[in-house]
C-alpha cells in the first residue's frame, strides 16, 4: 500500500475533522500525518494492544483504530483526543482507509498477477487459484498486443497507451522492458483479425504524436482463460521477429497471418542450410544478380503471369522469357512451372531467414 496514498486521503480529511490525524504501521511508525513533522516518529508504549483488539483504543491523548486484513491488521489510524467524537472519527477513517487499501492492493495484485502469467513466471497450478481469488473471469477471451518502440519509452508513452484502454477491470497495460509494452485486451468471441489490426493502428496513430521513432505492434492469437496468455504473448513476440525478417515494411504484424514465414522461422538453421544446398545444386543463390532477383520478385507478385510481369517491368515479353530461361539454366528451376516456383519462393525466404539471424523465443 502506498504511504503517499494514505497521506493524500489524510490531507483531504484534515479540514473536515479539524484535528490531528494520521496512520501508523504495525511497528508503531507514523507513515502519514496531518502534522508532517511526525512522519517517521515511532509511537511509544501500548501500540501492540491497538492491533490485538477489534475496537478503538485510547493511548497518550489519541484514539487508535486498526485496519487492514481481518486476521492481521497492518495499520492503525489515530485521531487527536480520547472523547466519543474522536472514537467516531477513528472508526470512520479506519473503514474508509481499509476499503481504499483493499481496492489499491487488488488493483496492484491483478496487474502484477497478469504480468507474471503472461511472462510464464507463475506455476500452472497457482494460476487458477490466484485468478479466482482476484475475481478474474476465466471464460473471457483475451488477446495480447505487443507494442515495440525503436527508442526507450518514457512514462508518458505508457500513460497514453493506458488511456486508450480505460476499463482497467478487463484490460491491462504492462511494461515489459524499456522498449516493449504489452496490452492484454478482453475481446468478444465474434471479433475478427481485421478489427484487432484496426485497434493496433489506433495505438500507433495515438503514439505518433508523442514518439519520434518507429512504433511496431505484434498481435498474438485469441485465447480463452488466463493460463494461455503466455502463449498469446510469445506469439506476439514471434510476429514482430518474423515481420522484421520477411515483412520489413509492415508496422502491424499478426501471428495468424504469418503463413509459411512462421513455419520457416520455427525450423532449425541446419535444416534450412541443407534445404538450400538441395535446391541449388547447380549453382549458388548468390550467383543471381540484383536485376534477376528483382525480376523474380515481380514475377511472384504478379502470380507467375509472364505478360503482366513484363508490362509492370516495362520490358518486352521475350526479354522476360529470356531472363526466366537464364534462371532455369543457373538453378535448374523453371519459375513458369508452379511446383518449381513454390520451391524457389520458399528457398528465397529461407535464405532471407538465415541472413537475418533472428532471436528465438
């Protein structure tokens, strides 16, 4: 519980009560008080009695009333005077501060709990019990957005993202490190990936006002229950890493839309190297010059259509056919044939993956 929060409440009560009031912890140390000079002082004599009885206690000219958990109160409020009015003030303040403390602690515990679940720092058997204790809906569908900044983010960035998700009982914004912020969003069962991408776009657009560097958003898959949040978070991480390799121009990358890139990312590098050697038996992929690789890219973009590709490249159809024949002689793969085109496309992606040396999660 934040002592500053106690101090804020005590300060607001000062004019209403008209007496010196404060809060002390179970050691008798004053943690907040309307008389600032008393903060840090230790109450002498009889303070232990305050925490052992469930009623007001008069001590050294003050009335005390403990509060906190019913079994073991952690704090006591004290009001100047030992009359009946001081007892009423102490009782009212104890009830109010206990409620505020419970709300504050629950809010902190919920955020801390959701972060530990997401980072896989909590035992599976404890997730259900703790989730029930903190009143989490285990039937809710959630998804993790991972917001990544190219430069270390300031507190204002975190606050801005949090302002986009005002329902703090359902949605959570969690700091992961100096560049990554995770958003755990409660969603409906009917929501589609395009809707999630729109939400990701709104996050980026909002941050563009405050952030000068690039902002990327990775989207995990939708999961039901709390325990699978770690899965959605890891998928959002993978989406950003795979996007960095294969879709360098995209700022929003969804795990569900990674396609074959996701499969390649999960392969061991030794297997990828073996595949490239088998595909390019006649000659290395490095033997293809920049112009040839650009031609191949456009040929794939135009669905292996020779006429359409030649038009987009502003070359004669026969020139394109000549280039494709040259590729066939170098590699043994005829890109006009669907099966060969698939093998070549995958091989290019594997080569790009190996060159990038991505971080595995």
